[in-house]
């Protein structure tokens, strides 16, 4: 092999090395572009999420202010009337006091519901957990609501097994079943039947809560768990609802490792299907 052959092979080796280095740089640049695109996507996603959170907070603040304004205005109106008219008839004064009391109770319920949602949103790991007998909770709710159920000529079919137990926060689990019960009582209509049943699915209990009442139009079903969303705004306020009951139900179900959905029940009415995990796992600790 003469010098010309050696130089040729060296040139070929040099060109091959340069090509290999070039390909590595191309792959590296492609990877850097991919990482940059992914970083930009994550930044856009984070910015969109921040904007969405700001909008939700603004809507929440606006809704809270609106919901608080009505009972506060009523309380001020009634009390101002009483104070400005010392000679007002006793019967009228008593009527105004009763209305003021009703508005104060509505205000208290609203503040309690807001507090409950805040606890679930910001401090789920600080909630006290214990073994909960849901069968006992539902029996208590049936007893607590027996008078209004009877007055409205409604019927409750409690089909829960005797030993339906989960680990969770007693107050929130109670809120799930009490809010669903109150929702059916308030909106299913006189003479409606309400049924609650459960199925053991291993790690979860699967519950069905349904009524055969007037139901909810299909277009409203995807939004009924939203905070302050009302199918019939005037009727909801007249019933004394805060607009947060079903939002509390959904958040409490999710916090206890479950899922919930709503649909038109067979034969009419409204049906909620949801699960609760038997063993509690903190959502912020997973």
C-alpha cells in the first residue's frame, strides 16, 4: 500500500467520522427541539390551567357574592323595617322575624357548604378518617327525613345490605347520602319513590340512588355537579338550596376514591351511580 492509498483511507475515515458526528448532532438537535416543544407545550398547558383556575376563582367569588347578597339583603330589609317602625303590629313583626330567621339559616347553610368544599379542596390530608357504617348512616337519614317524606307522600326504599362499611371521613360520607336524599325530596315531586341500593365490587362499594320523579332535562345532566349550577334557579332558591349540594357530593365521592355519574332513571326520574373505596387512600399522598 503506497502513501496515496493511506491518504485515501485516512480521508475516507475522516469523512465517515464527520458524517457520524453530523448525524449525532442532527439527532441531538432533533431531541433538543422535541424537548423544547414539550417544554413549550407544558408551559402553555400550565398557563392555560392558571387562566382556567383564575376564571374558576373569579366565577366562584362572583357566585358566592351573589348567593350571599340575597339572604343578607332580606335580613337587612326585615330588620330595618322592624327598627324603623317601633309600632309595627305584633303579628307582622313575628312574621318578619320568622323570615329573618329562615334567611339566616340559609346563610348559615351556604357558609357551611363553602367551608366543606374548601376543606376538600385545600386540606384533604387533614380530614379525620374512621370506619363508617353506611347502613347506619342511611337508617339515620331515613329517620331524620321521615316527616317530610310522609308529608310529601313519598316513599323511601332502603335496599342497602346490613353491613356496608368504608373507611373515610364521617361528615363527608354523611353529606353524600344526605345531599342526595335532600335533592330527591326537594325536586322529585310529591308522591315519588326513592331507592338506594349497593353492590359489593371487591375494593369498592357501588351505589345506586334513584327516584321516579320529574327528572332533569338531558341537557342539564353534564353540569349538575358544578358549583352553584341550578336547573331551575328560582325553584332551587325557593326550596332553600345553596347550589353546592351536588358539588359536595361529587368532591366527597372523588376524595374517597370513587366516581359518580347522573342519568335519567329507567321509567323516569333521576339516577346517581357512584362508588366508594372501602379503604381510604389520601389523594395527595399517592
